[in-house]
C-alpha cells in the first residue's frame, strides 16, 4: 500500500505538466497551421505577387494634396502608405516613422532599480499604449519570442492553469500582465496579425488586466535567449525591481513569484483612473486612430496626454496625503520630485508650432500650483489650520487662481488648434486639461 501511494504521488506530480505540454503542443500546432494562411495568401500562378497590407485605420475624408499628406496615419507618429498613391507595404511599423518619433531617447534595455523605459507600444487594435499609463499597478512584463516552443508552452499554461505562490497567482486581478512580442516565427518584428493570432490562441478571453503589445525594433537586437521566458517585475512607482533576462540574478520561480504578494498588498497607491475619480473627473481616452492630425501632432499628443495623466496622479496623491494627515497618499517630498519629473518630460517634448501656445500655458499653469502645496506643507509643520483646503475656499488661494486661469487658456488654445477633431476626441482633450485645474476639479474633501 505504501508503494502504491508513492507511485500514485509521482504519477500525479507528472500529470499536470504533461497535460500542459499536450495543450501547448495542440494549440501551438493550431497556431502554425493557421498562421501561414493568414499572413501569406496562396499565390495564383501567372499573377504578380503583391506585398501584404496591414488593415488600415479610419481614412481621413479629405484627399491627400501633397506627398506628405499621401501618407495615412494609423496611429501617432505612424504613416502607412495610401494604397492608391504609394505601393502597399508590409504592416511592420518602419523604424523611421513611429518608433523614431515617439520613442526617441527612450533607453533599452532597462536597468534594475531605475524607472522602466516609458515606451509607447501598439496593441492588436492599432491603438498606442504608453507603458507608464499602468503606473500605480504592479506590472509583470513578459518579453515573448513567438517561435520557440517554450514561449508557447508557458502561454498555454497561463491560459489553462495558473502559476501561483501561496494565494497569489499571475491571474490575480491586481496584477497587470503585459506580453510584449519581440519577434514572430520568421524572427521579424510582429505584425498586427501576429498580435491578433497570439491573443486568439493564448489570451482569450482577454481580461482587463492583460495586454499583448508589439515590441520595438530595438528588442529584435536584444540578446535574450529565446528558449527561456523573459520577465521584468515593475513596482507601483514604475521602477524595475527584478529582471530575468541576460543571465540576471532574478528568477521567475525563486524571486518574482515570491515577491508578488508583498508588492500587491502595498496600500496608499493610486492608478491614473483612481486619480481622476479622486479629483472628481471622468477620464476619456483620446482615440488616435480616428484622429485627423498629422504624424507630428499625434506623436506630441500621445506623450503630452500621458504626462498630464501622470501629473494628475501626482496632484491627487499629494492632496490625499494632506487630507488624511500623512497616513495615505504621497508626501510633499515625493510630490516635488514627481511633478518635477513630469514638468521636465513636458518641456522636452517636440511640440508642433500650432500647439506651442497650449503647451506653454500648460507648463506655466502647473508650475503655479507648487506654492499652494508648499503653503499647505508649512501650515502642516506648524500645526496650524490651512484655510485653503479643497472646497469653496480653494480658488481663493492666489497660486490656484493663477494656475486655473492659465490652464483654462491652455484648453482654449488646444481646442482651437484641434477644432477638426471628432466629438469624442474633443471630449478627451477637455478632460485631460480640466483634471489639472484644481479649482474646477472637485477633490475629495477628506475626513
């Protein structure tokens, strides 16, 4: 009987990995059977071959008038040739169009203990996603090589089982899990079709906290072994905590999974969505696919709106710190550094000429808010009541009054410059500027 129980234990221990491997082989083989048909249609004898085309974003109604306008944008900073004007192209984003414009100066690979590179990456719908938009969450990034079997095996295991440590697993809804596809089966940059097929095979149903994104050209050159899953663990302050790539000391099983419970249980942090709610605003995303702007304007706005979101997050957390007597939120010291970083990032943006007035007024309005928080900090240190807490008295503070006026002017300038945008994008423009205006927002009054 003892030998029987021992045999049964060994068999049970091997059963689950075996089933996961069979599932991976089944879905992996299904992947390879379907992928060629979707990516490369069969040739018709005697017919000249045409390069494949990427599904186009919404095409502007006005016809192109110049060679530059003959390029139809399918995202910020990305120009895809109009098939009626220029030859069709493969749907991999050219280095000179999107990455060089949007991700210029963003370092790669990341360094442990430093802020994670704020890349802007494309998802399977064609929208562009700044990685820092997930700040406030614990983030696990998996760098996926689509061709090797280990990557598919791990993805299949995540769909049908769950890697866990204690009571925490990679399916925890508090964890943002991002798969960045580094290269496809041909060891080329993944296409939109590759992203869609990966989601179909390994991520359906796609949960709100799971994302599949297209890697950058720099990731093709990274010396990451393809036969091992590669992971980056990023904390709520968007700092890289652990890295399993390139022979680094961190290990998924021994380091990352055991560290998740403590990181996920940390309190006092906000996400960008929670910051909007804290400031009494509703957040409307800007739809870059439906935008009629040129590549340079889109490249500016994707970064500009991301930084306004980050600034709103800094403001909301500083207000919460004061209102809850230093028991929640982030301290004035953290606020100074955070807003300083945001202002520096905003100043460094390559701003189109027609958007410079709005850009300048936004920077001035945000700088004017600093004395308000400094005055509150001085009252807090002296133990004196502060007369300008959020509420009707807030607008009476000179710094808030000056800031509010400049931010309203910035919004007017931005709306004037972007008057051709659709209604939903005009609403998004308004929400990204109004959330910065503490006088027009409605911050929670606290206890």
